C-alpha cells in the first residue's frame, strides 16, 4: 500500500473517531483543516499508529509541541481499546484474526518496547509495532477459572504467535 493512501486512511479514521472535533479543545474541524498529533510524541518514542494519533487544530498542536501529556498512558490505552473494537489494528499479513474486543477492554497499562508499545491487562499482553498487533499472549487460566468466550481456548499462546 502506498504510504499516502495509508496516511489518508489514518487521518480519516482519526477524523471519524474524534467526530470532526479537536481532541484537545473540541473546536469543530473540516477534514482537511485539522492536523494529526502524536499524543506521545515521536521524539519521546511514540509510534505513528492510530492508538497514538489524535486529530487536533493547528494551534493546539503547536501549543502541545513535543511535550508528553500527563495523561498519555490512559489516553493511549483508551485509544488502543477503541482501535481494537473498531478493527483498526490488523494482525500480521495473511492473518484474518483480530484481538478480541472484550479482551482489549481490560487494558490495565502500557509500556514502551523496542519496536513500539506493549499493552497489558489481566487477560492478555499485546505487543504492537507502529501499525499492527504483532504478538498476543494470553496467560493460562488459573485452576477453577473460566476463560472469557472470545479468547483462545488453549490458553498460554495464540496460533499466530511466532515461536522464539
């Protein structure tokens, strides 16, 4: 896919997700009138993925600059959950599966890793590079616990995870 097309798709997704308003001040924006801002700045290790991009007006983008917002973790986790629910985070090429939205709703935190961000919760850990989920691990269920119906029954790993 040509990078321009992908960028236009990310812009469209963020525009629809933000309902055409600036993420920071709420000002109504036209499709071409807003800018995409990396909530966790690229200068601080933030990826160019939909869970780290927000639509904002030019003045808010200039004002924020490369500062790291105090709420970046909570915001990025919420945007990750939303992107999973919307089907906007693909798995590796050739795979038709997605991380189950019910699992992603349990995001407890995020931490950087060498290729992007790692999201984790009690039912999963998902490693994401700039544009997709690259690996997911589900912990084995504890004795007597039942796994939610939309997670892999085998527990411990998924069928698309590569052996290391």
